[in-house]
């Protein structure tokens, strides 16, 4: 089975991360590119996690997970070493109809985290459906090395043009030509 690629608006979603170690920290870093509606529950926290929690004023509780802790959340990320508890939380999530990701346990995931490149309004996502995170990471590094660093600025200009020009075929063709020419300019001679 393949995962459906989708870009979610997280501004109205409440997210819970269960875990305070290095993996939970990496998920927090990724999520902070898109939202601050995050709460964390963990028995303990790595130094990096505590530093980021303080820096970004993230809500957290140092405690053991209890049944029902997920009921107010739309998205739950389980980043703990206790496989039995992770499975129980995933099964509990079905009753609350929240999306659940159990790190390194595809059978307990409604979604996976794609590797991504973000420049302004541009987000490129890369996924192997969990079959090779190592390949995904290497492809991301390669793409970052060949993509121009000013794409965010270009997209901001395009956004402003779209907002100021009247809708219609003329605007559509002009924006299409600008995008086409911008991408053509990447070609190396």
C-alpha cells in the first residue's frame, strides 16, 4: 500500500508528541516549520528537546502517558521505545479518530513524515512509503544542492503579481511564462 501525498493546514489542528528523546525532537523540529499547535508528553526529555521547548514556548508535561491523553488531539506522534504502549496508543487513536504516526512502526501509522525541502511558500516532499528513509535523505540532499536558493523570493513575487493582476487568461499566460522562464534559467550551460 502507498501513502497518499497531501499537504495539511496545521493551523487549526492540535498535535501531541508522545516522547522526549532524539526522535521526538526531530519530529518537533519538522512540525515547527508548519505550526506551533504542539503539546508534548514524556517521562523525560533530551537536552535539545528542552532547549527547543523553552525557545519556542512549547506546551509540555513531564509524565507517564495515561489512557485518554490523546482525546483532545487531531494528530498524535508516538516516539517512544515501548512498542507495546505505542501499539496501545495507536489502537486507542482509532476511537478518537485522530491521525496517528508511530515512529518506526509502519503498521501503526495513518501517515508518515516525508522528507522535505522548504523555501518560503515552496515545499517539496519526498517519500519512499517507509521503504528507505536513507534513500529519501540522500535524494533530499541532492535536490537541495541543485535547486536555486532564491525560489522563496521568486514565489513571493509570483504571489504579489497574482494578487494585483485581474483574473483571466492574460494573467494565467503571463504567470505561466514567468514560471517557465524561471525554471529554464536553472539549466547549466
